[in-house]
C-alpha cells in the first residue's frame, strides 16, 4: 500500500469521528461552561442569581438581550426536587428550563401564570412530590433555569429587580413545601 | 519507525481537521438558515428538543439558552440590502412597521456574539420604547454615531456585526408562516470607505 493511501486511510476516519464527536459534545461542553460561570464555579447551585442590567460587560452567555432582566438558577437534582417560585410581572415574563444538552424542555410565561410561577422540578421518573401545584420533569440531573422579564429601561429594570428579590430556587431535601 | 511516524501524523492531522471543521460549522450562524426572508433567517428547531445535532450545536455556540418556537421566534441578519456584510464603517437605516407579536426587539451583536463594547448603551430598539410615526411606521439609525436620530443602534466598535430580531409570543400566523411577517428593511445609506 502506498504511503499516501495509508496516510489518508487513517486521517479521514479520524477527522470524521473527531468532527462528529465535537458536534455532539459541544452543547454539553458549552452548557457546562455556562453553568460553571453562572454558579461561580459551583458555589451557587439551586439558588437564583440576579445579575445587574445587561450591558457590554455581560459575558456569561452569548447574545444577551439588553431589554430583558435575567435571573438564572443552575439546578442539580442529586439531592431531590427543586422548588422554584417566580413573582408575577406586569409585562412579558417567562421561566424556561434547559437540560444538559441545551434543549429548552419547558417554558411558562406570565399569560399562563398571571399570579407568578410556583413549581417543583424533579428528575424524570422520580416520584412526584405531594402538594405541588405544578411538577416539571427534567430529562437531565443538571441544567439551567432562566427567567426573563421585559425591562428595557433602568426604571423598569429596578422594578424587576425588586419584584424578583423573593423568588425561590432551592432543593427541598431540607425544606418542606409550604 | 517510519510507518509509526506516518500514522501518528495522520492521527494528529485528523484530530485537528475534524475539530477545526466542526468548530467552524458551529460558529457559523448563517448555517442555521433553515428559512430566510428578506435576508432575515431563522430555524424552527432552535431551542427545541427536536433539533438535529448541528442545529443544537450551533444554537449552543451562538445562542445558548434560546427559547423554543412556541415561545419566541429568533431571526438573524448579517447583510444589508446589497447583500454586503453589515459593518461599523457604514450607516444604515433600519425601518419597519408593527410586528405581529406581543413584544419584539432588535439588538446588535459584534462578531464575538456579545454586545459591542463602546459605552454608548444603545444596543437595541424594542416595541415599547421605539418612537413611531402616526401611521405606526418606524425607522432607526444603525451607525457608529447618533447624529440626532430619534432611534439609534450604535455600531461603534462592533466591526462586522449582525442583528437579532426577537419576537416574544408571536401571533399564530407568524408562528406558522414566517413568510407572512413584515420584516424590517435595512438600507445602506453610506460608508466611510468603498465597499469591496
């Protein structure tokens, strides 16, 4: 066999496998990186983090909207369900959930929850907690919960920041449902 | 010994080629163009659990945490009305009418997919703040300087940039038929140097 044929017979399969492996792995790697940044290297898990108004310094996640007030909670269901509450908002507001592969597997907005959101997040297949108004099953153990509130001005952002102060994202292993 | 060196070189080159080609694909938002209207393009599967691996990978790279189509439709635009890349050296007029959705915004992003670093705090226009004419039409100056415009998106330090149109809670018709949306127009007004 010619050296060039031997060379290509190794190079091409390796290139194809690496290409496909990178495409498949990228969402997991990028989600891991985002979860690491949002959770401050794992220190803030199962807890809302409320960043300031989106600006040119906002670099946790690509393509942030400067017209939205974001809050994020990196969840980990290893210790059981996570209780999530989000206060009502008088404009567009949504709570969305992203599994480890970055898919948006759940979203609820203010029209569907005009009095705010109150739900339990569990791992798919786990027992549903008694007394929960809404139960959402996550396809993965870890992921990101994101809330968006339309707040295009500093005044509206300040109101959003005040509204979200009492929001909850916490494991229920040491806390019973109210 | 010679064969071992040959195979090792092939493996290393294969990894570099495979990784490099994948990263180039994932970084190219234009490849998301499942549908395109008036140079605005989008993908129905963005954020969806039904996305194919390439769509999922590109969204994760350039639009992580995007909502699925039931909630929001995203469109991206990289070129002007002459099909030339959008550049900070040029002045553009972005114009349109009311869009069939509960709330919309148009935001500028630099080549790195973050907001341009320029201190102008003029990254976007949105349905609630944009100043419109009596007939509902609106126009926005997209340029490095405001020059007295009522509506302005600053492209200073944005280099070769792109625009993202977000439509939250779009009307049913817009959701089902993206060609029915009256997309904003982008007209190139002038450039400070010749466009090649």
